[in-house]
């Protein structure tokens, strides 16, 4: 145990290859029209090259999701990277598509999000920090719109914007609960006005959602223009295009929209692009990144945020609906540690073998398996191995999956890299071949009422007995429908730690109540956000944030980041 290296120690000893060599493996030529290097080990693929890929056939899409998150850890990103390395290790051409880490959780709870052990993407420090500046561009574009709104009001308010009905907040890529509500006081020669505003975290921004759901620059500009920013004195919506904001915002996002390419420790291509949270947004990397990978490879491994009830549901009902994707296989990541927590074991007692608690916690895994099957998809369970897992515990999970007629694989990619995930890779390939022509279906149809869509998700995925909302929320949904937005999918914003809205209710709670606090129109991203329970779109830092242990050592190296 004492000799186990930390993730960052492993990452620093990585034998990275020049990015042109990585791109050559996926048939991206060493030409200026194809990619632009961002240093020696990172590149952005150019739009000129992307345009040439459109007629190519798509590879197999593999979605990696997980059981409900716990403080014990599940390792979804680590498994995604390990599986991708495993597929390449067994002779398959595969690319992994991941989200970019947010500085908020990197300095808050997680301390980094680039995989772990010998299943990482590198250069780890750059990826977890500023990377290629995409998040900064998204933050700037979002706040430019905020500035233009207040400036418009200051210089006479020609659009007759109701200052009490501005729905566009500011954003920053950091957890800062003090900024949830702020007072704005704009004074000067033209006008003096005050209003209440606030900040969300950048990953909750509608610009982030649009960024990840756009197909190209033209589509990006159109969607940005359709953002609802406020309402006038008559109750009519005001859009970003009414302020001529869509042009300059697109300019700020032009370079960011090109997908980023890095590599794993085993020198396999990784496309890392975009990063909306799944508990408050749709939780998937960009459509452009996924489409690019599907054209360049036979297999594409991608992940959706948090558990399958949040990330996978939104990936399937929102991203696949928008992009026309059909997954060939779904991997559900679980750890013995996390399952025991769902069975009632406290974190400090997880080192002990506890088969009984494990059996109790398996209801969480079962719920996620059943939910994935509702979409007509076949899951495979990946047991992300920890050194203290016992043979009895591993066999208990395997037997449980066997009884459910679900493939299961014990994965040791953290310690062994791609070799440790080769069994999972073989099972994924088998399922992809089997399900090539299997019918995939969404959970709900476009023409249903918004309330009905919400009810389907809350009852079928979360197993709630009922949903509650005050008349203001119900009336707002009717207004959305009357304004032509009834066909949009819904994006549930709730705690990631439970099927319910109570983060303390682990396992597989049923017959609970889902209270809807508010609903928000994302007219640019083209979905309705349904805020449930006490979820915050600007998170706070924990009592002891990861930032407490992040610093530069005497060599100028980053310490404490993972």
C-alpha cells in the first residue's frame, strides 16, 4: 500500500508522444489545414478538416455511466480511459471522448478529473487547470451578454426591458456561494439604476450547453441568438439577437469550438471538449467532439456525468435526440466500496469485508441496469477494482449480475492500464456487434406536454410517487408551451447523490416526492431546465476544499491536484 504511486506521480512519468504522432494514429494528417498544435502534446482540430469527415461512416458509440455517486468513488472517467486503452490493446481502433474539468470541483471536492492510476489522460496538470482556455472563452462570452444587457438599459432601454424580469445571470468557473445573489448599482451621466443579479458556475451556463449541442459555428451563432435574456414590460421575450450579442459572442467562441486532442498514458487519442455538469445541465461533452471521434474511429468511448439517472438519461434523451446518435453499448461503472455505502456502511468502515451490506447496496446497481434497459439498450457492468476488494465481494456482484442476465467484468485498469480492461473491452465489442441493428428508443416523445415529460422521468427513472409544484411553476410551463417550446426535451436539475432529492437517501428509494422549485427556459440550448429540491447552480466549497492541499513545490511542480 505504501508503494502505491499517486495519480500525479504516475502522470509526471508518462512517456508522451508529440501530438502529431497521436493524430496520425487516427488518420489526421500533419497539415496546418487539419490541426493547430497547442504546445507539444495538445492540439485543436480545424474546421476545414472536420468538414471533410462528414461523409464517413460512424463507428460504434459506447456510453460509460455509473451507479449513484458516493464519497467512496466510482471512477467513471478512469474506466472510460481504461476501456479505450483496452480496446486499442485488443487491436481495435478506439478514441475516448471526455468533458473538460471545471476549476470549481478541481479546487473543491475532486481535486482533478483526468482519470486515475494508469488510466489517465495527459498532460494531467494542464487538462485540470486552464487547458486550452475553452472555459475562459465560454465565461467571457456569457458575461459579454450580461454586460450588454445592463449597458442597453443604461443607455435608454430602447427594448423596454423589464429590469425585474431579467433572467440572464453572470457566471464564473469557480465555486463561490457568496456570489449567488449580488446587488448591481449602475450609476453615471445617462442613468442610475439598481437591480439584483447573481452568478452561476460556468458549467451551468446556457452558453456551455449551446457550445456542447452545436454542430458548427453557424449553428452556434443561431442558438446563441435565440437565448432568452429577459422580458419587456408587456411580458414579451427579449433575445440575445435583439441586442446583436450573438455575433461578438460567437467570435469569442470561434477557436474554443474546435475539439481538443490529447493522449492517454498508453498514447491513445483522447478528445476532450466542453463540460456541462449533469446535476444542473445535460452532462455530456460536445456533439462536435463525439461526431469527430465517430468519423475517425471504429469505437468511441464517451461518458455522461454522475449516475445513470442523471447523466445517461440526459445523454440519451437530449444529446442523442439532438445529434441523431444511437449508442451500441452502455457501461455501468460500480465499485465495491460505493455499493457498500449504498448498503449503509460509513466511509471510515469501507476497508472491512461486508458482504451483507454489499448485497443491500446492489439495489442501486439494479435500478440503473433496469433504467438503461428502458431505452432498449444492453448494459455491461464494470467493477472498478480497489486493492481491498475481497474475492467474496467480487463474486457476490458477479453472481448478482449473472442472475440479471447482464455481462460483468472485473476491471483493473487503475493498476494495469489497458491490459486491466481488456476483458471489459472484449465484452463491449461483443455487445456492439450484437446490438448493431437493435432498436433504440427515447423515454418520451417530443409532442408530449412538458409536465408529462417531467412525470415520465421522475416516475420511471427516479421511481417517485409524485411530483409537486406550485401554480407559478405550472403556469410557467404552460407559457413555455404557448410560446412554442412545448416540443423541447426537459433537463432535470437535482442532487446527484440520490434517486430522490434528499442526498442522504442512498440505495434505491421509491415512492418519494420530487418537489419542483422552478423551471427555466433554455431557448438557445433548446431544452427546459427543471430545478428540483435544494440543488444550487452556483455550488459552494466544502468545509475542507481540495484547494487547501494544492500548491507548487520547490521544483515548481503542482502538488495536491489529485
